[in-house]
C-alpha cells in the first residue's frame, strides 16, 4: 500500500478501536525497511483486521505498507533518514497511533566505477593500469568515497572496505601497504557512512559512532596527538549532521555548532589564528551551521538560510570573496546566492544553489570552471542557466578538473583530461560540462587527485 500516512479519520469510538502497537523497531535495507512491532493487548471491540506501518521520509513524503501481523515491509525512497510508526485497525476503525520514531537511514544498492590514473591501485582493478572510461569495481555497495590516492566503501552487508595508497595507514589494515583491489577492514558489519581525503579516513556505524584513521601529522584526526593511525580509532563523536576532511583538517557540525582540528596553516581551522589544533575546537559561537566541506587548505560552510562562507588558503581565489588573501576565519562568499552545497579542490570550487544552479570560481587553466574559457574568477560564476544540478563531487582532486550531477541521474565532468580522469574515453581537455557515458542512474560523483569515482543505483 502507498499513501500519505495513517487512516485516522476512521476512529469513532476509542473504546471500540485497538490500542497502539508497542515495541516498534525497524530494520532498514536496500530501498526498503521491515517494521516489527508487538500487537496491542487491548484490541477494542473486535479482532484486529489489519496493521498499517507508515514511514515519514526526509524529503517530506510518506509511504506505508499493510499486513495482518509483524513485520511489515515498506518500499522506500533511498537516501536520507526515515521515521516509522504503526497503527492497528478492527471493524470499528483505526486504533491509536504509535507515534513516529525509530529513525533509520535507507540506502540504495549501488554499483561503483572509477576512471583515470591508477598509480597506487586506487581504481580497484587489481592492477596499476590507467583507464579513460569508467570501469566497475566488483561488489554491491551502499556508500563509496575517494580520497587523494585511496578509496573507501561499504558493501550492502555493512562491511567496510578500502584500497589504493596505504602509506599513512589510511587503508585501516594495521600496516602501510598499498592495495589495488578492495580489502575488508576488520570484521564488523554495522558500517553506514564513509569519508576520506588525502591520507585520512573515517567511517560512521549504524549507532552514529565515528571512527578515524590514517595520516595525522597535523592532528587532523582530532585525537589529541599527531600520531598516524593504521586502524580505526573511535573519535568520541556521534551522528554529526555534516562531516568532512580537507587535506590537513577535519571539520564537523553537531547541534548546529561547527568544529575543526588539524593544521592552522593559512587559517584552515577558522578560529582567527594560524595555530594547529590536535583536538576539535568550536569555530566561533554560531549554532546555525548546516553544511561543511573541506577543500585543499581551505573550507566551505553553509549556515541556515543558505549563506555560504569560506576560509583558509586563498592563493588561487578559492575563498570566493573577490580577493586572493588568506582568511583565518569564515568570510561570506560574494553574492546573494542561497547555497545547498559547496565543494573545493586545490585550484577550483563548485557550488550548487538551493534553486539548482551550478556555480564555479578560482583558477581555470584547463577550463575546470566549465565556463567555456580559461579565465580565473575570484567570485562565483554561473555555469550555464540550467537549474537541475543536485550532486557535487566529494572532492579530493587536484582542482584542474570538475564533476557534478543532475537530478535526471546524469553525471558530468570537464577540465583536464589527463590520464583519462574525466571518463570520456580520451585525454582531451574540455572547458564546459560533458556527460559521462549515457546512463541516467548516477547517484554520486567523487573526484580523487587524478581519478574519478562514481556510483550508480541498481
């Protein structure tokens, strides 16, 4: 059954209709969830004829499923967090409502692909061969992200995997060995999200607990030391609303407050100093941050209302304030654009507005801004006039090429074609967006230093 919620209008006499089901729990899976519950002891004036389990999704929609006993399966839209509830019915109508709760993240079954340079095996093909068109990495996954020279992924069974360069312990194998094909990290099966950049890795489990490992020379792991870690270490952070690494820093948002650790060089912490911090500190006192993304030696944040901010190294105009002066605390990005996401590489920055427009700024020697020229810009410039952009690369790129996706499931790339990094089957530079392949089921695009990783929904 599919609908907009519960059938509460049928209640005529609360003494004749059932009590609410209890002990509601959920097991989320691939675009679906199984909702379990205990039947009410008081069934009212007659036997229960039907249960309705309803799911309130993060996009505001609601879907439901029916059954005569526990559990009840519901087909859901993948992505985001969903809350669940159950209601019983008898011949007299709808019973009491259990109330929404038991939130869980629903995911797609993803196929993952990579293209470009492969010097450390970060394309996951068990070789060091470069590819100029996307090649599939074996397995079914629910999350995938690339760092500078390594990749992390979570399979649909909840296991955690890594491959590529391992010289700083970023592969989580308790060693510093490179691997050219996916290798499982530990034996746990409760992983839900992955993050990485440069030689840094992090993963979040289904309880919201965050673990970090990899390079830590600047204290970017936030563990109050500068010792690199070659296997996951719990951070002491639960369910951040936004989490990201730059090349030398860690950033996260919890309860609307922004925190950072790592290098203070160029002002990357954002606390008005250039002093490094090996434990996370709050950046300012504002409590309305909703988005954070680390760039190279800079960072990009969004506050409630969509106002964008940037700070850190600004040699290549990445802060977007019309200057090339480093900023040691957040400054507003020029213009009146309401932002939904921002992502930066070493030489370029992309942003998507809340209305779906794509913008770019910083240096542009290879056409990486997508503006059909090679002119640098120190403030955001619109990339065409379309308003259906909704996916930005989780970038760890050199910044001489770019990638983004549209709401129709197409993925696009442009800039330098060196080593086939843009996935167009050649090494040609392009100064405006070109679609990668002809598929329309793309769900994310990620840029490594000289390679590209993409996910496609099944």
